[in-house]
């Protein structure tokens, strides 16, 4: 698909939207037309390079940087060396850190796999047999902005203009439901740092940009702009739409409709349906009581349930942010701050996995959990000035080694990949860079990351730039 | 040096002869240059290479070190690569072969600061090492591969001088050349479009606005022949000031125009404050038809071209082209400027050569850093005032307030600096150095205080117009090549010069800072890229596609011109005609090629021959761009403001501006998604061609947005007062009379809409729901319902005061999903749901009451007009939840269903409840309707005429250029 949008024929488009020629009474002559190379419908389903194991993605973004040694990377040595200097190299991070600090959370072996996990995520850790935990992640720098950009766009410089992973995936795969945007970013209460750049499409067409939804709003008209006409009840709007389409049809008959004009006729119908479908997708009240209870009737429960409703309806890529800014950034009081965040996130995430599994959706839905980096096993030292007061028993950013997990979508469950050193400071075995993660995610979705390219400004761009290797150890053989 | 001689025996039996210079290495300089000459070797040495060496390389080296993605840039798959070495250093030493780095690497020689090779694999056999050593000693014999000796990319079409074809007398040159191209292809051009179509097309193309009916009809009725009337019309249109507004915006895509710098951490002010002066300069320049070469030079080096003491000082604003770049580290700002300049003005992707020689085009990294040096010698210093200084009481007040604001900063700073000066008396007189000594906390605080001042200045918009300029350094310096683009790895320092592919040998060196010289080189009449670039872009802006479709890449990876002769003709003609863009429009728009209909009677046949219409056998119709669409809506509704210039306005936020879209505030970092939904350019980087997509989000905007609805309502209101409303609307919106069919459709729509609306009766909201209070007769099930009259913005209630003291109405109120009844049964909360059609429905919902154990609970009822009470339960105070579900409720069209919360036995204490019942049509024909999801404020119902006007604004007839 070099150089232009994936080419989709008009005929595909019509069958995909369930609107055959007859539906709109278009001239039969048109049905023999091939669409021009200008892509009329950028969200029509695309073709993968090889059969995909995952068809959609839910990326749970613990923005701010969750601590690996307090969650899924158990380090008994940390207990022993608590309060002592790091034997060996003390890696540098954003701020100065001191002695090693044991986790305030309790670890135990879980599931049949016996993987160690802490009670920071009590319910999620009960599901380790479904998780593919990568303990050897590493990124390039210990700062939020570049690391967020790296994780989301594969290019860490904030001022480089690169499409986000969700945009790439939507570009490659299109959407399974044109009544909804293909890529949705749920973030309650505002935006993360670096803001909308986390989900923008950059040089890819705007159709692939993430639609940001502030899930703190419960009112649908505030969730998606222009989703409802405030001046016209639906029955009257239908009348209006019929008039528009009849005029379009009559005008088209005179000269023959060209593909652009025809595409617009269809998009009007899609928009009309979207008004209802989008309203419905975001209405978690429709879920039975037991499902709502499963997720918990909290902000995070609600947005995770929305995420499931969206992927269930064919949205390709859903990103679920913990909150505006960088909530997981616990420079101080890791016990209290991480504890609170874990409590907010745990039940909804566990519920999502359970629910997807029950519906048979987990099999081809890739769930990814993680932050832009992890945290130091050492305690952050107070720095003179503004931070003096709030650094107490907290941890600094750590890009040398961190943990993420994936579930479903063709990754092995109950599986741990890679190792960090004895203290969880640095990835040492089977090191997996963020580019490798991207390559692997695209692979699971059926794409060779070196071939999913877009020609722009004289170059073929790709999510992994010139890097990335697929880590096939993570992938199920089925 | 070994290879300076053309022929030299290396070993008995081997000879080595240079045969030419590979372009790739022409500019890499240093010892490698001469050695790079491809050579011929005798058969024996070639056989040695093929049999002994090539297998070793293939097995051990080439996985990582071949092709364009070779590690360290070291390509070992051809001899050139061996000679060139890695991006960092040579790997063979032909004078002293034993000291070749490559041999140290494979021999794992200790202490040579080179990684052992093959990387992380076992050492190759001693025998193999010996063979490689011998091969290096032999001078790297390698077979000449005929044909693989790269075609010199300098011969690529776009670098060749413009060669205009000869055009016979008496023909339109465009039509002649397109006609020639169509010959023998089986493709036939379309008919000429009628005057009305062409008038509208030209109006939108040149002014970005739809025509007015009166003017269009006058032109259609003009008795002069087309050959006279049409050119005169084009001239007239281009005199309109709206012309500059349209064409400035197109160039703003090229210039990645934005009113903000991009991402700034820590809440620092992002607005440029004076970006608009560049936009205004563009508008004026297009309107004045400034010669394009001068237009380019001003944008690159106005500060060296104009007299700062004369009115021509206004041209300083042109430098926004460079200065409105993304923020960030200096090397990225410079990269952005190089990219925007060369991709925008010459369709060359020079920025690809930042980290390595361009992978396909003849642009070595040294060229990049030579241009880099031009920009690194240009500093952002000061913003000279170019507008009238302001005056008057408002301005006086602004100055006073500003002084106050600045004083806050100074008051904060002074004691701190005094303290530092006391401790460091030697710095006392140097404020900059004193500032440098501020501690982190003080700096942060200073930043916070400064931010407030910056915001105040930006918000006030009281500063006189200023130009954001660059200035040359007094003493320009060369710049080192940054190896692989890494500022920490410096290579040779390069001199400032223009692109080597376009300059003769020896290269003229820019002695001064070089920006003016570069501007002159770019705008030279014989620069084949510059002239082809602009005529190609103007062509694209008229036809939707360029003659070269990759409009910002004329390199080897880009497309070839579909009509090379036409491109060269236009480029040449353009320069001959004084670089006049207006004349170019005149030439294009008088061609039959442009004047074709947007449909062709031989469509099917033509498509088979040329599916993409590269042979221009019709005019491709297309959707209006965002700006054209928005401006058209405002124009036909009579709302468009003709105010020109000035500070940007936010066009997608309330109160909706009626200014033209060119004046929109463009936020580089957080552009409102609606812009990109309509394929607006990405303000992060220079845009060649906007994408062309059709997605439902676009339709949601035209169908539902308040902005479009407002304009439709204005049109509707005017139409209603006309004798012939339908005719008036068609003339206003389409600049044409309605057809008979249009009238039939209009009449039936207006009638149906009217009658449906009145059947629905006056409505509190535009949903099926109404919110109010009243009572129910527990026996008959008859409900008394009164809608709440007062809307607070998020809740319905009796009046503004809440709660109402000393009244049984007290806490009565309805919010989305939450409510509270009044004191008695007479003040129950009542929600009314009106069935939009006859249907059988089910009802779901859970009522929740949080004050468990307090008060006496609530009584919950559901009733329909025809069946009376359907549900009647009491939630007693011990319970917190009550499931309110029903099945199989049959309703007639427009029949009401009531949902009541009764305080139960006239005790409303602690009766705050949450309830969001939902109604489902069991047949599935109607979507479900939930109280909370649809909860809305008062209806501002569309009138039939407003709805009709709104429909017209949504037709393809209005939204497309035909």
C-alpha cells in the first residue's frame, strides 16, 4: 500500500456498508465503475499481509509510569537489600535516587503458571494465566514526553510529526463498523501530557486520527461533537435526509454520479446511523446489572466497559488512559499513591479480561497494559527547590527496564518474557525495546511492520522507523 | 594516495583502472573520493573474488551490511561501499592494507577500538581471514556489473533545464499539448461546460466563494462571445480582494502556517502573537500579484532586501514563512525550515539528507549541512513593528496594565538579583549572568509569572502589528556535518553553498550568511525545480491533481510528470510572463481543458483507457475544501463578514465567527479534530496535497453542527418572508433557478414537515422526552402533567430560585438521570415519553435511592394514556434499588407514556433519587430512547423553511465543484 490509501473499490464499499446499489436507486451503469485511486472511503476494511491473530486492540495506558517492582516483576533481592546502596552500577534516571527500596506490596504466586504478582492489582493478578508479561521492556530516556511519544508513535522527539500507533493500525485495517470512528482514545478529565499528539494521525489522513472522548462526561452529546441535532426530532431529520438524497440522486442521474459524490451519499447515511449507534455504544446503562457490577460503577469501570462496547462494535483501536496528565507518576509515597491508582484500575481491568473472555472476544482482541516506562527500584531523593517536600518513599522514572503485559490476540498466557536484573532496575535478558513491541503488535495484527508504510515527503514512513524486530516467542503457535 | 594514478600495477598479474566518478561520492570529499572510482580487474582476480571472497561476505557480513539499511551505513555489497566505509570512518586502508579496520574487526585484534565481527558470532576461520586480507591487498577486485553502474541521478528529469516545446500559432498551448497526449489513446475529451457551471467553478477556484445569482445571470446573458467575455470576467474576478484570501490559504498549506509554536511544557505561552502578519502579507501579495520570484525572496530574506525606514518595511512580515516553525531543539527547527523551504519551493526532499546522503536523489549530506549553516547563521532576534502604533484611551489603559503586570515580575526578581549581586559583586552589572544564577525554584516561579504576562499580551491583542523575522549573524560561521544527524557527532565543517546538483563545479561559495544568496539561487529563472514546482502546484489547485502528482517530491521516488512538455511549457511561459500568478490563472482558465464538463459521454470507454483521468478527458468534480465550504455557507446566508486581516479568530467555537476561514486560529498542537476530519492540512509540516476522503464525521458536521444550523435558520427565516421562497433559496444557495422537480420535492417536503411538526405539537425538547411535574389518579391512572418551565443549563425546574422556600414545590427538579419530587402527590416528578410511531415497547431501568433507612421511601409509577397504570411499586426506606422493567407495552403514534416519582404518603424527606428509564421498540425499527442519554434543554425547533434551507446546504449540488 505504498504511497496512497489502501485502494478499495466502490463495490467493496457498498457491500461493506450493507447498501447495495438498489438501496439508493443508483444507475446500474455506476456499478461497473472502478473507484479512482483517490480513496473515497478510508475506513473500509483493509487487507493484512498475512492472517492476523488479533483483529482489534485495547491499549490500557497507565500514563505516568507504573512501577514494575511493585506489580509484575517480583524481586526478592529487593527485600534483602532494602535500604542499601545498589551493588554494582547505580543507573541514572531523571532525578537522583538513593538506596534500594522494597515494595510495600505483597507478592505471591498466582494461577497455574505460578507467576509472582503483587496485591497492587489483586484481581488482575489472579488472571496471570491469561497474561503475557514482558519484564524486559526498555525505552530510551527517563522523561515523560519523549517516552510517551516513543510508546505512542515510535518516534520520541516531541517535535517530530509521526502518526500514532492507533492511526497506523486504523490505516492498515480500516474499521469494521463505519458508524463509529475507527480509533477512539478514552481519557477522563482532559488530556495526557503532550496532549492530542498522543493520538493524532500526523501525515496520514484525518480519518485515522484518534477521536478523543472525555469519559468523565456522562452526557452523550458532550462525548462526540455534533452527534445530535438539537433542533430536529429524528423522524423529521429522516425526512430531511430523504430530501437531500433524492436531490443528490436526481442530480446524479443527469450526468452520472462520480465516485466522490456517490461516496458522500453513503456517508450521509452512515452519519445518520452513527447518531444512534454512537449514542448506544457509550451508554453503559444498557448493560445488565451483573456486568456493570463486574466492572464496578466507577469512572474507570465505566470507561473500561465503554472500551469493550466499542471493540465489540468493530472499533479497531481503543486506547484507555488512566487520566489527564500523568497519574501513575508516583515520585512520592509509592504505597499510598500507587495503592490508590491500583484500586481504581484493578477491578475494571480484570473485569474487561473476564468479560472479553466470556464473550469469546479475547481470542482476537489484543489487550495491552503498561505505561511509557517504569519506575526505579531505588527511592527518589528529595531535591532542593520545588520538589523538596513531596519526595518521600517514592520512585523515579525508569526507562532502563520496565514491565508491560499483553493478553489475548494471539499472545501466550501465563507466560513471562525477558528478565530484568536482580532489582528490576534494568532489562538484561531478552531485552525488548518499544520498537520491538510495535513490530510484534503489528505482526499480531497481520502486518509486516517493514511493509506497513506510507509515502510522504519523499520517504516511505513506518511505525517502527528503521527499527523493530518481531518477538515471536510471545506468540501462540495456533 | 594509492589510487590517484589511473593505472598502477598492484600485484603481478593485476591491474587497476579508473573509469569514472560515481555521483554518490562526488561530494563526500577526502581520501575516499578518488579511490571510489569503479575499476576493472583482470579475470583471475575477479575469479578469486567470486570463488573465495563473495561466499565469505554473503555468509558473514551482508545480513547487516548491505543495502540502504546497512548497519553504521557500511555497505559491503558493492565495492563503492568498501571504499566509502561506515558513516563514521573508512574501513579499508589501501596504502597500508594491513592496517585496514575491517581486518582488525574480523581478526578480533585487541586495542583497535573496533567491535569484533561478525557481530556476536563466532570468529571466522583463519583461512578466511587470510583470504580477505589478501583481497584487500589486491585492491578489492570486484566485477563491473554492466547496467548496475547506477544511472546518474543527476540526469533525472527534474534537474534538467526547462525545455519548452514549440507551439503552433493560433492554438491554446494547453489544449494543444493535452490534445497531443490524448492522440491514439482512445480517450475523447468532454464537452465544454456551460457558462453558469464555469462561472461557479471559476468563482470558487479564484475567490473560494460561490457566485451570486445576479452576477452569474448577467454573465450568462452577456452577448459577447466567450472568447471576449470569459477573459474579461476572469480579470474582473481576480481584482476582488477575496482572491488573495483564497490563494493565501493555499500557500499557507505549503508554509505549514500556524498561530502557535507547537508543544510547550509547563504551560508556557504557545501563541506567536504576530503570526497573522505573515498571513496578511500573503493576502496582499497575492492580491497585488507580486512577481513570484520576488514573493519567494521576501519570504526567505526580506530583512536584507527592504529598506527598514520606508513603507516597504511591511515586507518583513514575509519571513513568517521561515519563522513560524515548530519549536524544539535548534537542529529540529533548522530541519523544519530546510524542509519547508525546499519541499515547498522546489519540491525537493532535502531534509532526507540530514542523517545520510539522500537515498535516491543526488543530495549528499554535505549539501544539507551547507544549507544548515545558512540557517544556523540566522537568528530570531526581535520583532520589528510594521503596523501603525496604536493610540487612544484603550491602548493607554493596556500600556498601564502591562506595566503593572511587568512590575509583578520585576518585584519578584529584584530582591533575588540584588541578593545574588551582593554575593557575586563581579556580576553586579550583568543582568543576564545574574539571571543565570537563579536557583531552580526561583526560575520556575519566574516562568510562572512571565507566563501570566505573556498571556495578558496575547489575549489583549493590543500590540501593534509586528513581523517575526530572522537576522544574519554578524560573523557567520561554517557548520560541521552532524554524523547521522546527531548533534554530538561532528564531522567536517562545510562551507555554505547551494545544492550541488544545481551548481557548476567549482561550487560558488556563499561568503556572507548565505540566506539571501540561497533565496536568489532558489528564485533564479533558470532554476528548473522552482519554476516547475509553482506551475505544478497551481495546476493542482485548479485540477485537483498536479501534472506531477507527487507535488512536493520531484525526486526519484516521486512521480514522473504526466505531461512533461506541458509542464515545461508552463514553467517557461510563467517566467516569460513576469512570474505572474494571475496571468497563469488566466492561461489555465481560458483553456478548453479546464473548461470541460465534469462528466463525459464516453466516461466508460475513457475510464478503461485511463482510469485516473491523467489525460484530462474531463474536469474532476470534487468536494469543497473545509474553507470553501464554511465560507460558502456564510456567503449564501448573507452572513459572511468582509472584514480583512488581523488577529486570528476561533471559527469552530462559540460565538461562531462569520469571518472567512483564512482568518481561523490554527493551533499546531491541538488542532480541533473537525479541521482534519475535512482533510485540512497538517500544520506541523509543509503539505503538498491534502488527502481527499469522505467520512461520516464530515456529514455529522453539516447535518448537526450548531454553526451550520444557525446559518440555515437565517436562510429559512428570509425565505419564509419571500413570495417565492423556494426560488429565492435556490437562487441564494445554488445561484440557479429551481427546476420543476426541485419545486415538487420542495413543496412536498415543506408540507410534510409542517404537518408532522404540528402533529407533534409544541415541544419542551426535541427528543421524545419531556420533564415536568404533576399527579396521578391512583384509580384511573390519569396523569396531570406540567412541563418544567425553567432550564438552568443542566437541569429543568420551576424557576431560577432553587429550592423554593415555603412551597410544596420545594426541591422539585429534573437532572439527567436524577430527580427529587415535591412535598405531596400533587408535586410528583413526571417524565413524559411520546411514541414517535405506533409500536410495542419494553421498558428498563433501575431506580436508586441513596438515603437508606431515612424518610419513608418513594412510590414509583409507570402509566400510558390508553392503558392506565402499568407499574406501581413502593421503594421502602430500607431498600436502595428498585428494578422498573416492563414488557409488551403497546402504544399508538404520539401516545404518551408517563414515569412518576411520588414522594409516597406526602413525605418527601430524603427522596433524592436516580432514575434513568429507557424505552425499547421491541421490533427494533426505532432505536432505544433513554432519559439520561437524551436529556436535553429546550427545543429551538427548526422551521420547515429552515429545515429546507439546511437540506440544500447538505446537497452535493452545493458542496461540490462541478
